[in-house]
């Protein structure tokens, strides 16, 4: 199936499932999410009352949240961790092998370079101060 017909099919149906490719996921993630009805009404009311104003200021982040139950905080933290991990675009097996090989070759090169410089400077110091 061609790429164009896939796009038309996914745009035409509201029940489209998750994007198949990583590029489609990035594109979908980059698009703006629709605002809630309440937020849309509030923005509309703000724009009608003051057309040149930018809207209400952002609430300050100085205020401290209530401590609350530590189990609830732990649960919220874990939910946020899972949500962030879902945003990660994981490498394929081929990419992982390639990246690992590149890192290992680079580390081996750096170890050889440092060892070579150590030998050269060691011999130089022994020759100089012998």
C-alpha cells in the first residue's frame, strides 16, 4: 500500500490506531493536542473581553504543593515515569548493534591512544631523569 493512501486512510478515520513508523509517531507527537471545551470557552471569553491582551498571566511556580500521602506521591511519580518512557523512540536491534559497535571501537581507540602516550612519556621521563 502506498504512503499516500495510508495517510488518506489514517486521516479519514477517527479510530486510527497507533502510528506504525517512528516518523509517524514523531509527527503525531509534535502536533498540538486539542484543547478541552472549558479551556476553549475560557480562551474565547478572554479574546472577546480584551482583543489585544495576551490573556491571563502564567501562574507562578513559587508556591509549594501540599505534601500529601507519600504512597500517592510515589504512585504519581511512577505514572509519570511510565508516561515519559512511552515517549521514547526505542532503537531497532540493528541500530542498537551499530551504536554499540561504534562505542566499543571508539573506547578501544581511546584506550590505545592513552596507553601509547603513557609509554612514550614514561620512556621520555626515564631517558631524561634515568
